[in-house]
């Protein structure tokens, strides 16, 4: 009888769907809201869907079993999938791409840049709304953070708009 129970449990546990990326904290589980900031509803949904699909993906080099990603590779992949926008490979080079915008003019889909490693631009993320952005953390993978917190606010360098809102 015990053997039968163990066999049944084995099949039940083995048949449960596996999450795409494991180790997702509550902060990273939240849905990416889709609000119109110059993009059509369909474009918002498409970008939100692409961003959502990356949540929880590990940082490059963190796991030999899952495909990791770094911050600039993340933004490159997202914008290539979204509208075939080809961003440069590094966050430093991405900072020179697109239209410079002020922090007060941030819109959904804008790139945000930070100095996390000395005086050089070393991190990039994508603005969502309400002072939140999605990015790749070296300790937590792809996640959502707030830019008003002390850490990100002190390291913020600037933003660029790479989606042409006039043609959308």
C-alpha cells in the first residue's frame, strides 16, 4: 500500500507544470501594467507581454541550467522583439542611442541608465510606470524595482527614448 501511495505521489508531483524561471520574489511576480503613454493599446500589450515573459530569468552566469541574461542583452532582446529596434550591445553605448529625455518626462518603454560600477554607465533598465522599472539584477535576475529608492536614485544618470511615439 505504501508503495502505491509513493508511486501515485511521484506521478502527481512529476506532472505539475514547471514554472519557466524559478526563484521569483513577490516583487518580481507583479504583473506589468499596460497603460497608454503614447503607444496604442495593442503596442502596450505587445511590449508588456514581452517584458512579462522575462520576469524571473536569471542573471548571466548565475545558473548553468538556465539561460542567463545581463542588463544590456535584456534591453537589446526586448526592443528587437518589440519593433526590430537594434540597440548597441553595452549599456554605455545604448546611452548614446535614441532621444535624451528628462526624468520628469519618462514614459513606458524608455531606457533608464545608472552608474552601479564607479563613474561609468554600467546598468540599463526599461521604465514601466509610477517610478518603477524592469531590469536584470545580478542577484535576482529580471525583476521590477523602484527608481525613487536611495540606491537607484543616487545612481541614476539619464534616460533615452528609443520608441518613436510619433510613428506609432
